[in-house]
């Protein structure tokens, strides 16, 4: 085993700074750090499959692009988490990841660059090109995500402050998503796409504006947030980097991993099929593929702000997660049975989806922080390994669903069944509802203990 490495040590006084609640300014600066990731992810999961199929790729080829990105993301989170635990420097990893995200994201939605260089319209070249840039994008995304999430545990040991930080992060996620859908609404409303070139131009504008806005917030994060450093007691002791085996022996690790994975499946799979559902299933206006997601994120944002004002215990985390899960189950059932002539009710359903998303996401991520507790030298591995499960499961789920996606009708027992509609309805309604039910069941078995005792190593945002 390599010798223990401690990230920037200093002598600690006998104060309780690590356990006191954080100021709003520190919380806000931290929350802005994931804006670039969030605004690009919103575009990725909402419009990537729709964009790729609209420009001529088959549903399975489009799913391959998504899967290649998810696999690259999954493995990148593992390696990034391990390297951060070894060497620290959260902000360096965050900045490097942000650069990769900004450069590669414009290449995904900007059209097939190798096709232009080689002067070919080969579907194979086009698919490989999108797969490569999707992988690069997701590697950068993973580095930014893991560094930003694991930083929470080194900013404060106060359990309520940790939830507040995650709630603020979630609130900015809602702002990023709303910003993306606002941009999309303007672009789709002002420009018309009658050819592949015009369609690519629409998404190019969405991508460039999103990257610019996200990079501005990344700058605010780096200017306003200092690198967290660990403080050791006057006795001079420090803790070694925690082995992976330590986490694998904890039952709570597997429980939190399952809950996080299921929560991310609920959010990502539902987001991926939302635009398909409102356009192809309910036959709503084109503006609905921006307006319906916007409603979801408006109410998610409101709930995230409310959650910041609460004090938190393990039981309260479980209760609010359960409430969000049950709410999603009812929303999923409504989506499955909603007829096309009652499509206006989708706006009402969107309100409850937004509330459920916020409740599940804030509490689900906060359970990670309860798991880490004061074991700070392994926090990045926890975030990375849990994200690994999230990315792999999401990529596989979307690939399987897209493999059955088809626009050709099939006659079965004198009934015409449109497989495109069926997969879309199941992807938006049934899959998230089942994942929510399983998440609630796992949460019920958890034993969460949020009060922390003072440890030898105390983190402080300085």
C-alpha cells in the first residue's frame, strides 16, 4: 500500500469551525461549481437521442453513442475518485474537467467534424465520431462531478450544512436546466429546421450559448471557493488514505449505492424520454419539448430552496426520500395511462415530477455524505464508485430501451401497436416508477446516523 498522503495540513486549534453552519455566500459559491456540467447534461439527456435520430442515425446507433459516453464516464469516475483521494487538489481536477467538457460538447452537437474533414457522409464514420466525442465529454464531466461532490465532505463536518450544500447544488442544477430550456425555447421558436444542416445549426447555437453560460459560473466558483484543506489536531496525528476494502465491508455503502443508482436512473431515463413523449406520443407543439421540462425544473428549484432552510437527521432524510419516491410512482402511473386527447394534463404531472425529483435527488446525494461521515480520505472514492454504478446502469438501460425503439407500426391481434410510442411511454413512466419503488424499499432498511463526534482531522473551507 502506498504511504498515506494528507491534503495540505495545518495545525488546528480547539475550535468548532468544522461543525458550525456555513454562511450563505460560501454555500452559493460552492453551488455554482456544477453549472457547466448541469447545463450540458440537461441538453445531453433531453436532446441527444432526439438530435441523433433526427439527423438520420438509427435508434440503436444513437443509443451506442449514449452508451459509449456512459461507459467512459463510469470508468473515469472510478479513476478520478482514486486519484483525488491520493493527491487532493479538488479545484485542479474540477478546472481540467470543465475544459474538456466545454471543448468536446460543442463537437458533439456541432455536427460530424471527421465527416467534414474526410468529405464523407458514411453512417459508420458519423457514429464513430459521435461516440469518440461523447466519451471525451463524459470523461471531463466525470472529473468535474467527482471533485465537486467529494469536496462537500471536506468543506464541513456539520450534517445540516452538508445537506444545505447539496441542496444549493441541486438548486443551481435547476437553474441550469431552466436556462437550457429557455435557450432551447428561443432557438426552436425563432429558427426553423427543414434540413439536416438547419437542424444541426439549431443545436449548435444551443450548445455554444450553454457552454458560455456554464463557463461563466465555473469562473465564479473558482474565484469564490478556496481549496478545502484538512486540519489535524495539535497531537499531529493524521489518517491514512482509506482502502477500498473499508467501504466494501459496510452494509450502508451498498444501500446508499443502490439508492443513488436508482435515483439517477429515475432522473436520467425520464429526462431522456420526455421530449420523445410530448412530441411523438402526446403530439404536443414543438415548444412543449422545452416548456414541459422547464416546468419540472421550476418546481424542483423551488423545493430545493425550501430544503435548504431545514435541519436534517437520518430519519428526516429517509422520510423525504420516501415521499419523493411515492410521488414519482403516482406520476409514472399517470404517464402510462394518459391519453393523447388529454395531453394538457402533462403540465400538471410535470409539477409533481419536479417536486419528486428534488426530494429524491437532494436526500439521495446527502445519504452519501452520511456514509462518508468523518472518513474524509476516502470521500472521492465513494463519490466515484457510486457514480460508476449510476453511469453504467443508465447507459445500459437506455441502450436496451432504444434497441426496441422503432417508428414502424406492428400489427398484433388486430390491434396496431406503435413500438416507438410503447418504448417511450415505458421509458418515461414505468422504468422511473419501478426504480422509485425499489429506492424507497432500500431506504426503509437503512440505519442513518447523522450526528458527528469531533475527530482528529477536521476539514475547514478557508
